[in-house]
């Protein structure tokens, strides 16, 4: 009986310690000092040296760029329907036969400006592929014309964040725009 009580007390103490540790007040943001290159190994990282239209683009805080999945993620100033309407009304299918996903990743800075673009091309099974150059250039040009963005607002400040637009294309037609 004493062994059962001792085990119960031991496990209760461990659970209590874990609860206290997980509920402890997190350090304030200004106390956080990232190690050198702390964010350059994350999957969402965009290397400015390899990105398009990055020269002259100002990132407000290169050590604190929010990921895609933040609760207050950045949005296009005219909303998803405004973005969709702009792209679909300006895109011209010039008898393309391409199918797949053309993904354009970029950064939205704290001022709501976009820059540092990276293009990824995949077939409908998500294997790497190459789109017709003209199709890719056209969608890239249209995407970079989306100028006014609403930046993320986190911890009482407008923040830089990563963003992506994924175009699902079937036989040269845009069938879906994500997110």
C-alpha cells in the first residue's frame, strides 16, 4: 500500500512540475536573442541572394519573419476575391497545355510591400516539373503586380511575414488559387 501511495505521489509531482513548467510565463520578445542564422534553416526561409526582386526590398526585422500559419496572417488588401478577380481577368491562356502547381513564395514586409520572390514548379502529383516559360513569366508578372498587402499584426506591431500563392493549372487554365 505504501508503495502505491509513494508511486502516486511521485507521478503526481512529475505531472505538477510539467504543468508548472509549461504554464510558466514566457520571456518577453525583447529578451529573445536568436543565435546567428537561427531562421535560415527553416523550411519557409527565403534566401535573399537567390530570390527574385529582392534588391532594394526592405525587410523590417530579418530575425523575426512570421511563418505562413500565424493566426493573423498577412492578406491581400482587396481580399481573396480581389486577388482572384485580378489574376483571372488578366491571365491569358495562350494555348498552354501545362498542368500542375505553380507556387510563388515571397515576403510581405511590415509596410505591406511584397518582395523576395521564389518560384516552385510541380506537376499535379507534386513531382518537380518545368512550366512553359511564357506561362510562368505571365503568372509571375501578375503576382508581382499585387502591390498592397495587409501585414501581419502581432504583439502590437506590424510584422514581416512569409506568403505564398499557389496556382493549380490544368491544360493551361487556372482552376484554383491558394491560399
